[in-house]
C-alpha cells in the first residue's frame, strides 16, 4: 500500500491545501526556489519544476546564496567552461529543491515529491545528447524527474529514458496528439523496463500541457491574421485541449498523468480541479489563488462552452490540430507554432542564463556599479 504524504504541519488557511485534501488533484510549485517551495509544500504541494529561465530567476531571488557559489566554483575549477559552471549551478539548485521535497517523496513511497529538471533545450534535436544528460540528472537525487521536449526526437528519448527506469516529464507540449504520443512512448518504455526486471508501477511519468501558451498562440493568430473570434474563446483554448485529453488518458489507462502548466488566469486553476491531474503553479499565482476567496470545486468534467469550442475549431486551424487526437503527427510537433515558439524561448533563456553566470565570475568592467 502506498503511504499518504504527511499532512503539512503549518497551520494555514489555504484553498490549494483544501484542494489537495478533498480532490485527487495535486499541485506543484513552478520553481525550485527554496523559500517558495517550502511555502508551497506547507500548503500541500507535492512537486516542483526547473528549467533555464527558472534557474535564472532563482539566481536573482537567492543571490545571497548563489552569487558567492558561482565565484567559488569558478575559482576552484579554473578549467571549467561557462557551460560547465552553468550546469553545475543548475544541478545544485535542483538538488537543493529536491531535498525540500524528500519528506513527501519518502512518505508516499516515491509516488510524489519529485523535482522536474529540464535537459538542455539547445540539444532538442538529439535524443542521444538529451538521454545522456537525463541519466546524469536522474542520479543527482532519488526524487528527480527529467523533462524532455514533446517532439519526435524528444519522444525517442522519452521511451529510452523510461526503459531505463527514469521518471520523465514531457514538456514543450500543447496538444492532445502530443499528449497521446508521449503517453504511448512511456508505455513502450515501461514494457521494456518491466521485461528487464524493473517495477513499472513504481514509475510516475508526467505529460505536461502548457495551457496558457496555447491560449497565447490563439491570441497571436487572432491579431496576426485578423480573425473574428469570439472574445472569450482564446481564454478557453488550452483548457479545452486539456479537458479533451483527460478522458482519453483515463480510458486508455496510461501510467502517465497529465499536468497543466503556463498559468495565465484563474480559469487555469478553477476549471481543472477534480481530476487525477497535476497543476504546476508559479508562486505568485498560488498566492493569488489562496487570497481569492474561491473554494476549489471539481469542474474537470464540466465541458467548455460548446459554442466557444466550435468557434475555435472553425476559425483557428491550429486549435483543431491541437484539439483533435489525430490532428498532428510527431514529425509535425516541433514546427507547430507554440512548440517552435517555446523551444526558441527556452533556448534563449539558456543562453541568457549563461550570460548571467558570466556576469558573476567575469563582471562587465563598463557596467555601472550597482
């Protein structure tokens, strides 16, 4: 029997905590910043995430800890490149965040309490390079979960990683076809893992749908292409995609769980409560939701207004591709608008992070003193 995670000992008035206690829905802290993660765990959070942009943000938020650490590593390892220093910091941050989640991980027998760490987005074309880095990340702590892009190369890496017993999180993912393809890749990997003597039931894979970024893309298309879409429809696009995927996952009995990410509005919380899913929330949104006075109620089975869905299907071809289970093939995932846009953002964030690390150990002499 899987043990129940410990009830948070901090006495708090938290709608998110009540959600986790009264429904199957979990939530994660969408950052590995320690103070924020401790706050979230006290309110029922059972996981956390990291990526280059999050690492950059934590570098700033926890500068008193990390800036001296960057200088120390640079001094102790003069032969390390800027890339080496960047990943050393990212790995230490992940381990530090994973330690906060260890009590949840231990109490749940490994079913919860994981820290998701993203492989180098600049390697998104190479399953080999992504898998090599994933194996390193997975060995950093017992409760690591590794994020791969949900593209054709990423799917190959997801299957191989799962076959090795690595817990995966499929990111850069926006559509029902992507969610299904990633879940199928996990199932193939689990068959191989079990055939090699592994315990497939101990693996807790996650498939992310970036609901807010799907909304963003629809809004961009509306403006770019002068589309006369109902003014409310774009705010429901990601939710409609997510709600379309939920029954498919249930009917097919996938091991992987769906995770909603990229928060833009209260709807990305209220409309997804009640499912056996995960909601990964930036800290600011957690505070906003807890202060809202809204009581979380199960709405995962409440359909999106059919007229809004019909308008999206008629006027936004990319929404149709995302909404329909066979709307895209894996070879189309990387070039899908939200995917290409997000991959470019993640790669830029990675290079920005390297620049931030460089500015610590090799400050710009022309910069105005802080």
